C-alpha cells in the first residue's frame, strides 16, 4: 500500500499558479479577483472560507468576502451576484454551501455568470463538462483526477466505481473519468450489489459522507482508493476526529494506493479553486481582447 497525499501535489501546483498570477499582474496591472458569498453562521463554512482566503493570499489572488445573516432574502443575494457579474474586476464568484433552508441553492447558483462560475456548478458549465468541452470543472473532481494521475499516468481502460452522484463530486468526476477513457460505474443509495461491483474496480472513489462505509469487502487486491468523504466522530477522550467514507485500517492493507482523511483530496480542492479563478481571469481578458 502507498499513500496518495494531497498536500505535496497541492504545494507544487500552487507554486506554478503563483508564477502565473505574477505574470497576469505584470500584464494587466491588477490581480485575479475571487468573490466569496456566505449566508448564515454555519461553522464548517466559516472554516472552509478561511482556508480559501488564506490560499488565495498565498498565490496573489485578491478576495472579496461578502457575508449575509441567516435572515437575508434570496433576492438580496441574487442582486449582489448580478452586481458581481457586471464587475469586470471580479473574475470568479462562489456561493458557499450549505445555504439556509429558505434558499433554493441551485436557483441562486444559476444566477452566476458561467464565465465566473469557478465552482463549476451552473447548468452551462455542467453542459460543457458533459460534452467534454473546456470548462471550469468542479474543483474536487479536478483534484481527484490530478491525484489519480500521480499514480496512473494512463487511465485508459481502467474500471472506476464512483460512490455518490452529487453534482459537486460524484457526477462530474464520473464524467471526467469517462473522458479519460475509463469504464465508469456510478453508484448511489438505490444501487444494488454495491460491494460486489466495487470489488471488480481498479479505482474506487467514495463521495458519500457516511463514515467507514467502504470496508475491506468492497476492495480488490491492489485497487486504488480515493476517499472524498469527511465526517466528524467523537473519540473516547471526548474530542472529535475526522474520518472518511473508507475504513482506512481495514482497507489500507489491501489497496495498492489510498488517500488518507484528512490530507488526501481536501488540499487539492482549494488548489483547483485557485486554478479555476486564474483560468477565468485569463479567459475573460482574452474575450475582451486585453
């Protein structure tokens, strides 16, 4: 078994992104800019946003953090998105999920201009991804593909099973694997014979959010296992620990390669958000002939 660690790859990638940002600033006299919208007081969202802002600062991307109370109206946030869409100095926009219950998340995200959709969640972006056209693909899915390519240069013909069909991870990573010439099985809560089908896979990717769902009975000898799930479980000492969908202690001795939680996919998600923001800025400048 060998670990696939996200942090070293993320650090190397961020160095390259920072070099590109420096060149962008030298040419355009202003940095790429990312607007981050937060609604409510979700503690996990606050942590994720802080990580994104810190990472942006490291590579020279400017951020605008716009916070709204839980009582904010969807129309109010939609008006702010319209302002950001029209602002040529803002190149990327994200709405941090989850949103309060009175928000329709998909409808709000659809308000983001596709060229500024650096989370890759609008219908337009997903349509491009479906066709295999260039786009700002969802960040976690991008990160997973980059991690896989560190251990498998050529994914052609490999069988990948993806557990979870969310628009953020499961479906987009399935499409990206398909475009990489993999045979893809996408499984979900209504799927049957899940362990049996997983045992046939060369690659198993779990993005369900169910602690220790994937046990040794799911994995064939030498398979590559990518754990996207993050859950918090109490310890006997009364603290909390992060665990993934994969029962690491059971699966690691069987797997050929495996990502840990934490330290696997997570660092690559934020890294790919920085790449998408820079790509969006460069694309927008080209469209305006600058």
